[in-house]
């Protein structure tokens, strides 16, 4: 007899491999699935109730030392327990009034979304499998001033040749941009942005070699409408529907998919990852209010946007926390300054650094990666998938 100690992240898989039947798996998995939740801005009275009820269910609530000395009026706490323990705790909290009852509902929603398995991503008539393999979104900048490849593909012929190459190398989606979003970029008019992207979109839609969906990288409703009218299947908004109030309605009208990226003008956070999650929830609310279906929404933590290098690295370390949002995660780290400043390398020498972020991101739950170097990152994704997606 010999013991083997290891941490179980997927109890269903382990129980299935043991040979347990489906009823036994359904009963036992919630007892084996363990979660930690940070509860922000709790008052002392509520914290005492949460801790008491958590302990009664076998869970735990950890409070700052100063709170126990009654020196803090409001603080954060860490709630830990199995799925079953936390579900039982929520049943108790829902019997309370006001904020505690709403907290119980919120914790249950977090637990549900963390376990949610995504459906295939529908982009027009294209269906891309989520969870079975990593989806590769290829970057095609139609700009003269993008930080990495500005000016290379801003002519129609060059753009078509590059798009064909990316499809051959394994791109699942091509993301076209007509305005640079690099640090310190100069905004362009809607008319100029449309002038840059529309002829290329029209040419790619007529090209039989381009048998993948197209995405338009824009935060402007008018540009998105022109692109969607020309046949684009997805909008990639670096401002998460917060820059142009008309954009959400346009996306809903055309039944398109949307990627909601986290972005802000300041990197002054109270609590980095919880703040990002809260601000992405604001974007999600805008999408749902406009009528964009859950199956057409993707979220992006916005590496390189509204964050300094250390903050970007912290978001990478905690990518898995964003699973609580319950939507597929897109990760865009390709050649970004986080890599350049960490490795002290120029923009054209960041391939290995990008590969490290892509592999780590996939292992932390990213379903889609947005990249410049399609051939190389496709191989990184395939190798990572072979290690972490063994059920598929």
C-alpha cells in the first residue's frame, strides 16, 4: 500500500478514471471540488455572520488580524471550501437580509460560471470548437503605425497574401485592424479607418482561399457596421463597449460575436484582479442589455492596456481567476511590451517570450490566443493542448 499526494483540479476526470459510476460522480465531485473566493468590502457584522456560517458547513472565512481587534470597519475576506460546503453556506446566507442574501446569490453564480463548459463559438456559418483545442486568432494590421508590423500589410495585395499565409499556417480567425492601439497612438477618423479596412474585407470575402471567419478590431459603431455589412462575423473591442454607446446595438443587430477587452485610462487599482473582473462585468452587462447572446461573447483581460508591466504579470499569474466570469477567455500577449521589458528585447525578437505566455495562458484557461506569428504559436498551442486537453 502506497500513498500518492497530489492536488485534484478535475474531480470528475479522476472519479471517472477510477471507474465510479455516473451517479457516484455526481454525488462525490462537489465534495472534492475546492474553491477560494475573495469577498470585497465586507463590514464587521457581515463578516462575523459569514465566518460563523462557513465554519458550520466545514468551510473557512479568513479575516485580517485588525478586523478581529475591531480596528477595521470594512475589509476583504477570503472564503474557502468545497463546492458542496459553499453551496450549503449560500443557502444559509440567502436566509439573511439585504447584502448577505445578495452575496449568497453572487457566490452561487460564481460557482456555476466557474464550472460552465462552453458551447462551440458560432461566427456566422462557421462553428469553432471551444475546449477541444485552442483557437488561433491571427493579427492582420492594416495600419501604417502599429507597434509591431505597421505598414507591412496596409496595401490590399500585401494584406491578401498575408491572410492566405496565415490560413495556411493554421489561423482559425483573422482579426483586421485599421487603427493602431499601441501606447501613444494617434486616433484616426472613422472615415479613414473604414477606408483602410473595407477594401481588404471585401477582397478577402471573395477569396476562396480565405475559409475562416473575419473579425474587425474596432471600438467604433460606424466602422463595425460597415465591416459587418461587408460580411465580418466578429467585433473585437478594446474598450469593452464603453467607448461608443452605439456599438453594442450594432453587434446585436447583425447577430455577430463580440470580444470584450478590459481597458481603462489609469492603472491606479484598488485591488487589481477583482477590479478587472468588476469592470469586465460592466461590459458584459452592456452586451446582455443590448441583446447579444451569451454564446457570442468572449472576454479578454487586456494585457498591455491600462496596466504597467508588473500588473500585466500579475494578471497573467491569476488568469484562472477570470473563469468566474463564465465566458471564453481570449489572451493577447503577442510581442507586447510586457515581454520586451521583462526580457529586455526589441519588438522583433519576442518570439520565445510570446510562446511562454501562450503556453501558460492556455494552461490557465485561455480558449483563444491572438498572435502575429501564426505558424509558431499554432505549434505551441497544439503541444500545450496535447498535455492539458486529454479528454478531447
